[in-house]
C-alpha cells in the first residue's frame, strides 16, 4: 500500500510539473505569429484566426520581430517620412521610436538574450539597447548589408551581403563584434539567412 501511495504521489508531482512548464512556455510564446498585411503589422493565432492590426496607420510598417520573452515587437516604420526602428508591446500599445537617422533603418531583430536589437542603417549593421540607446556599428567591410540575425548563443551574426559592382548577393557570417568575416555562399541572389536553433 505504501508503495502504491508513493507511486500516486510521484505521478501527481510529475503532472503538476508538466502543467507548470506548459504554462511558462505559453506565456513566452503566447501562441501568436507576427506578420505584415497591407503594410501594417498584424498578429494572429498559430491557427491563423484572430488576426489583429497592431499598427493601424497610413504609413508602411514592416519587418516585425518578437523579443525572446514575447512581450515586445520591434519593427521598421515609414510613419515619420523615413524608415526608422520602433518598438511596441505585443498588443500594439506603447509604440516608441528608437532611431532618428536621415538614412533608412531596417531589418530589426532581438539578440537571443533580449539585451540588444540588431538592425541595418545605411547598409551597415548596428546594435543598440532595446530602449534605443548606445547604437554601435558592428560591420566595417565594404559590403552592402541586410537581414542580419544573431546566432542562438549571440556570438555570431549572419547577414546578406551585396556587391554593387557585380550585383551578387551572398550569405556571410561574422563575429558579433564585426571581426572574422566569412563568406558562406557564392550564389547570385542568396538572401534571408537565419541560424538553426542549435546554431
């Protein structure tokens, strides 16, 4: 009887732990997908239902990306007459402009730990804090760059590099500080790179 009671208690404990883990996972991912429709940022359930317009303005909004904890969305917007980086809560509230440059700011996304936002300004890769402070240029080569993404450990950056003289687009990686540039592909029009979850 004691053995049976111990087994029952252990089973109940495992069920509680599994439920707790599921709840935490749901809070992080929130089961929502961010996307662009008609130049606006929307989110929808993973089933495609309950689509909500978060930005709802006449300007072009693009490139939404969730923060690792799922609470924020960073994106690029033309609402001030030039593409700048903005951040908002996952429900679309508290939309804040993070950059203020005369050239285009685009392709934002978060670092894996959520402490940095990576983006492109004037064909160069920058990082900044999530509040827009401390922008730092991380690329120092002559490529025109776009679509930068951090590796899962945050130590590397993958991006699309464009050589204007040849019209060639290829995939490159570099360290997060901009060193150790490496060309990964040698195609004519290779774009939109990203790391696997295990790097």
